[in-house]
C-alpha cells in the first residue's frame, strides 16, 4: 500500500473485551426496566468489560473470538458515571445524562483472570509501539485513560436514573448475583474521520 494512503497510527484501534453472556445482558435489562423504569433502548445490548484499548497498530496481535467462562460477582462491582472522575459523586455530573456502568472492584476474585486476558495484549507493547510512553501495567495504561480499571457500560445517556447511584448499586448487587462472561474478543478497528 503506498505511504500516502496508509492509515495513520492513531486511526487504528486495538480492543480486547470480555462479553457478558446474552442471558445476563437480558437479566440486567429487565432489572433496569422493571425496577427503575428505564426505557429498554437506554440499556446497552452487548455489554462487555474493556480489558485493553490502544490507539496504535500492534504487530503480532492475534484477533478473534474465543469461548470463555469468567464469573464476576455483582457484589464485587461499583456503579460509576463513565467520565473522568465518575467513580465518585460530583455535583457537576448528572448520571441521567451520561453513560453509566460498573467497575470491577480491585479485590474481586475475577480480577486475576481479567489480568491474564490483559497480559495477552501487554506483551505486544514494544518500544516501537510505545514510543516515549511507559508500558501498560496491571493498573496503568500506556494509551487512553492512564489508570486501568475494568469497567462495563450498562446505561446510555438519557436513562433518567437519579443522581444517587448507591440507590441502584445495592439492589443491583443483591438481585443479580453472578455475572457470566462467555466470549473474549480481540479486534482491530479503523477509526473513521
């Protein structure tokens, strides 16, 4: 391919995600619709934990979809607004107008398995890929958000939920029990624009 039409490095994104099984996606949707009156189209359909994201081509990455069986206890999640600093309530952030999801508690029993999936990508962070950046670790990312915490978006903006996410978190953890992730997907996407 001639140099003048090769995509720029920042136009290529590498994603690694653990997908929640369809049955548990449905259980979460029903929970929000029945208990909190959220419209079904405000609940994400293909929920997934983001394990790794890089805005660079990474030679040697193997893309594909693999069957897995990872269990995350809902009790080991905490709700957050999907914005920088969204882990804690802030008067300037209204959850109803933003994406909302859960982050995995750092002491979760599932964290070791999540980190094992993440390590499959970290080994491809060569000096050529990183440039002047420090490599990613279990808790930091070379690209994107500096601090790595596995998270899953559940609600789209406009869900209409209230400002106090603890009123949702308690019932969510009590009602949903275990959440099962059944696919690990690694893909390379070309960013439009």
